[in-house]
C-alpha cells in the first residue's frame, strides 16, 4: 500500500513515540515516572462529570449535534469570554465548538493555506502547527525564539518575502513548551504585523488559566482591531482536567470562524452534545476547582524548581503552564539527555529538539504527576547525573 507523499513529510508524533518507549520500559518492569505529555493527573471536577451524566441520560443528546456547536455551549463560551477577558463575542458568528483545540489547530491550514504558501510557526513550538501546515502542502517557516527574548518570536526577523507569502501565523501564550508568556505589547506588534502582511493570527490560548503568582494571561482579542486578523483557540483539557473529553472552541474573526466551520462540517459531525453540556457546566461553574488545581501545580512547580536548581540546573520558575523548560547539562543534547534520563532514572521528559531546532539544549518537564513522584523524579535525576553520558543502564528494570 502506498501512502500519499505528504505523509512522508511528517515525523512520528512525538508523544505517541514517547508513550511507546514508556510502555516498553514498563513492560520490562521499570517503574517509569512520566513527565512527558501534559496530561493532568488531577480529576475532572465533579460538577462537570455530573453534568455529563445528566445530559447523557437525555435522548435529545443522542442525535447529531449542531455542526457549529450547541447554542448553549456557544453562549457559555461568549459569556465566559466577556467575564474573563472583557471581550464581546457574537455566539452565532464568532464562536465555534471544537473536538479539542488540537483538532481546530490542525484543520486551520486546510482552510487558509494553498500549496506553497508559508505558515509562520514559532521555533520551538507545539509540533502540530508545523505538521498541519505540511498536511495542507504549505511551508512552515520557523520564527526563532530565544531565552534572551523571553521566548517570544522576533517578528522583525521575518524576511519580507516570507511575510508576503505567509497566510497564517501560529502564536501560543502562555507557551508550550517554553512556558514563556507574552505581554499585550507583543500582541499589539503581532496584530500590526498581521495587518501589514494580510496574515491570520492563530492564537492557541490553551494555557490561559494555568497561571501563578497572580498573573492573568491575556487574550489576543483584547487588543483593538485584533478581531480583524485573529482567531483564538481554547481547550477545556487543561483548565478543567478534561484531556480525554476532547472539547475546545475557536473564537474571533467571523470569516475565519465560518470558513473553519465550513471545512469541519465536511469532516466531523461535532462533539457529543452531552460533552458540550458538560462544557457548559465547566464554563459557567465555580472557579474554585480550577483554582485548587492551579495551587497544586504551583506547589509542584516550586518543589521541582528548587530541587532541580539544588542539583545544578539553571531552570526558570514559570509564571504559567505546568511545564518547566530545563537547560540540559553540558555534554548532552536534548535527545541524548532524554535517553539518559529514561535509561538511568526511568524518567520520561520531552526533548527540546522535538519542538524544532530552536528547542535544542532544553528538555520539557511536565508537572502532571503527584507531588511525591515529582520529588522522586528529582532524586532519580540527581542519581542519573552521576552516571557517565551515553552508557545505557543494565536492562534489569531494578526501579
Ligand atoms: C502536550 O503535552 O504538549 C500536549 O498535551 C500533547 C498533545 O496535545 O498531544
């Protein structure tokens, strides 16, 4: 069987690959601590689960849902936006339900990119942006980010001939994998850039609610004129610990929302209406469950940062996301250090190079395991540092 040529352009999905390696180690009896994928270990709040159960008992939810999302879900999204960001949205034209934000991110290039068009992706960045551009036969253009610039891309460094050919620009703040944050000043620059070059900003705001020390991440749509050039995607996955439920939304520019909906109605038939009812309960429900989950991640952040600094890592304490972006020790690259931690510590992290060349020199640590496992992971990493680089451990699975 021959797969399409475009399939050869995309690498294996990093998290599926890590999962495979984790399962192989586990099968050998190794007690693996997975600080790889950002999949919260904390449960979905009860009132959301109860809403699903109630809705699933209502036969009205058993038929196809409306393509664009239920009216109640879209209204709940619009009301949440008004409360959280002070941004007014028309639920009929500016809100679209998604089967998780990843689904929307992956489909957007199909809607806006012709073969040979360019797509600006931050480097490092969430791998789906570049892969989705390739699937639409566009050309991802990596816009470099650096620690010195606070992990926001230098738009001034995008050559004019690239900007002219670009149709989309993916942004993501709070950022995955670097945990960098962006100020409204950066978004103002991005909006101006998008207007000058006629580019649609796709802002992935998945981590907007996972923030610490009083920080409240903004929406790009708060910027004057942003709705002319931006669509923003959210996920309920991280805010409400609902990764398995597959529910998110896209909001903003009505033309972009309509175009994405037009594609989606030819591909999927919407998310189960009962899951959307649970989404309404999440968006309209108490904020305390999210606050208490964020407090747990903050505690883990503090413990992991202190522990890693104590063993020599120059790691920044992020003010958002549940990720640490950790420089690898001298003598390793990111893939080598990831392999070393797997072999000698039974700890899974993600190699920075998996997020683009700009991620080299770092690994991402996800704080989505219980506190005691975070402590244990730091202890194991300390022991692994005393093992010489490059020598695999005995395959005995002693841990
Ligand atoms: C992450 O850990 O970056 C994401 O949760 C992975 C994914 O969406 O597949």
